[in-house]
């Protein structure tokens, strides 16, 4: 009988029926799974820097980690993938494969990348054979993680909390002392510089805030009370310190391993998602750190992040089995930034310089950005991107397919109608950086046309959409507003 009811609730969740579900008391179920997606065949392209890099080995494993939640009406999946930014086509293919196998609707799936800078490319057009093979492995691995998590559904409770870890996040954009600003690739002067020299003669003040919080969603087995899954979120770009040519999941992977040994349990899955870290990194600008061995800083940050997440975990009063779920996906169309006639002429002039000595006099990265300007002129007028809002009991989750600036996450957290809000970047695809209009005014790497690809007020449009979606979710689940 109970099984029949559950089955019926699932049918309702799939949208076949709607009314009678109210008869069944909402009982949360959850399942989690981690699938190894470490590449086996090398060499592989490793994106993330201006110079081409190839990987020839993996130092530690990469995973697709999935959490599936089901409240009897809504079934949703959250996946965190060890990759710099899984492109939307790969996310979409993986979702379609998983949906066919387990029945969860594709628009109820969130696939986010950790943004490790030492992972394979998710989609290389003219790549090596291993690159092309890796894309298939990635699609299959993401899909399998969802299907396996769905297969592991069992009665569960969920709770959310946050705790700060301020010292491992720095805003990487700085105002500099007078006379210290170099020319940008376009031969112009920005007001701020990304990752300037750490000299006190150069640094004036950071150009923006950091978000110090590690926010967690904790899921426990309802019967045993044992931890089942922990989804964490921290606004840190990545850590780095990986030797050349090596694949690594960076601190995101190490965090998952450390949480696993803390929480115990064979099938416990921890995952660290990327918050709003477009302008945030792990460089200690003002205080000199002792030299680190490879992977040492990764371990230090992972250790602190695990401690902080565990501290947050301890503050959760109750893992609620009556947590209600909701998820809304919107497709938002944004205008692409187009180069002006002046920018086009300047780019062509840069590329026309043939004399070796003259080329050496060009500003740093001038040629790279000249190419980017020309290709921006060729791109379509608009781009349509998916944004998602999830309600999991008292927790709201926003998913944004950009490298999002910290103040956007802070703003969403402040204005969210939910007691607690998590903002996941590089979710369901990746479309470059997302600065605020105010940060566009200041210039700097993340705002340059070619690094940034969409209209300068895109963050305002996406934030407005997300707040509307959160309000909508809250209306359908008013107990989430209890606090
Ligand atoms: Zn990055």
C-alpha cells in the first residue's frame, strides 16, 4: 500500500495527475552518488590559462557527484562536476540521458562545475582523440551519477546552515597606487587591475567585497540519522598549486574526501560547489604566506573548508523530513556585447603589425584580444541562458551559468525571501564572467570584451529574474518563510 502511494506520488511529480497528492503527507526522500570521471587516456587539453596546456596524467580523481531529492511531488537533481566549466551542450546531453533512464524532468536538474583549473576541456571542437573521448565519458558520468542517486532514494531529512571562512577568500581586483596601472590589451587605462603585484608600493585597495560564508545543505538518512549527503558552497575561484601537466580536482575534490572521512558511511557523498567567485581568489595579497609545496595549499584550504562546513552542520537544529521542494527554470535572453567601429579598427590595426620589434611594443595580450574582438563581431546578436531557482525547505538555491561576481551573490542572499540562500555559479553551462554594471565601469580583465560577452547590465536582469523566481517558489511553499 505504502509503495503504491509512493508510486502514485511519483506519477504526480511527473505531472500526470495533480490533485490527490495532498492526501499523502510530504515525506522527503534523498539519494546520492559519486561517479569517477577521471580521464584514462592522455594527452588532454586543459583550459583555464591564456597559454595552451596539455595534461599527461591525473594526480587525483575527478568525480560527478549527484544528490537527488523527492518530496512526493517534486523530484530534482543537483550535480557537481570536477571541471572548469562543463559547456551547456554537454550538460543538456547528460540531462537527457539521465531523464530517459530515471524519469526526472530535464528542467529539474542542475549541473554545476566546480571550476577546477586543472581539469580536461568539456568540449573541444578540433581536439585530440582523447579530448573527444573525454566528452563522451563526461556525458555518461554525469548522467550515471543522477541515475544512481535516483536509484538510492530513501527516507531522509534536510537542513541548511552557514559558517564563515573569511581568510581564504580575497577580492582579486585592486585599485593601484598612482602611476602603477599598466595599459590594458586595448591600449587604454583601466581603473582596477586583476591580480596585481603584491607590493605595498603598488596596492591601494580592493575593488569589491568577498563573500566569506560556506553555506551547506545537509541530508541525513531518516531512519539511522546518518549523514547521507552534504552540498557545500564557497565563493572561491579555486586554489591551484598543481604541477604542470597534471589533472586535479583541486580543493573541491580534497574537501569531498575530508568530509567523507568526517561523516563516515559507505554511501555518504560530499560535494563543494562554486559560489560567486568571478572576482575572488586564494591569493593572500596583504600577508605573505610561507612557500608551499605542490598541493599543500589545496590541502590547507580543503581542511579549513571541511572544518567550517562541519561547524555549520553542528548548528542545524533539525533535519526536516517535511522539507518541501520546488524548482523553476527560466530561459533568459541577453544581448551580446558587440565591438564598436573604433574597437574593430583598433583590433585590425593590432593584427596588421608584422614587424617583430613593433609587435613587442604592443600592450600585453593585445593580439589575443584583437582576435576576440573580431570573433565577437561574428557572434549572434543574443544568447539565451538557463537560470534556475530551487527551494529545499528553508534553503533557496540559485544557479547562474556565469563566473559570477561576489557582490551579485551577496545581493541575492540579502534580498532572497528564504531564510538561507546558496548561489551556485558555472551552472548548466558557462558564458564567461558576470560583473555588475558598477564593476564594468572600473574595467579590468573580467570586463574586457572577449572575457565578458554579454550586455553590461546582465547581472541586473539575471538577479531580477532570480528574485521573481524565488518569490514564486515561496508562494507555493509558504512555510519556508517562517523565519
Ligand atoms: Zn577561472
